[in-house]
């Protein structure tokens, strides 16, 4: 899957789950930078990502993620 497609889907998920008008996704974006992104919404976001991309994450993979760039790379590796 192309990076552009991944970013578009992620943006849709974040807007939907966080109920925000617009979220600009860049590689440095993290939960700390977004209002309303707490531990509960984080789990909802991860669940939605797994559903929409048809992937499953291992706990150790999730624990290594530090920002959106890492997440995009992980999704790309699982969808290609």
C-alpha cells in the first residue's frame, strides 16, 4: 500500500475517533501533540487501524512506536 493511501486512511480514523475537524499527519505527530488523544482513545485508534487496514499488531510492535512515522512504516510493512 502506498504511503499516501495510508496517511489518508489514518487521517480519516483520527478525525473520526478524536472528533476533530482536521488532523494534519506528519512523521513527528504523536498522541502528546493532539488534544483528546489519551490512553482510551489510543486503543480505539489502534483497533480502527487494524480493522481498516486488515492487519494485527503485536504488543511489542506497538510498544516500539514513538510517532506517526513509525506507525506508517509498520502499516506499510504489513500491507505490502
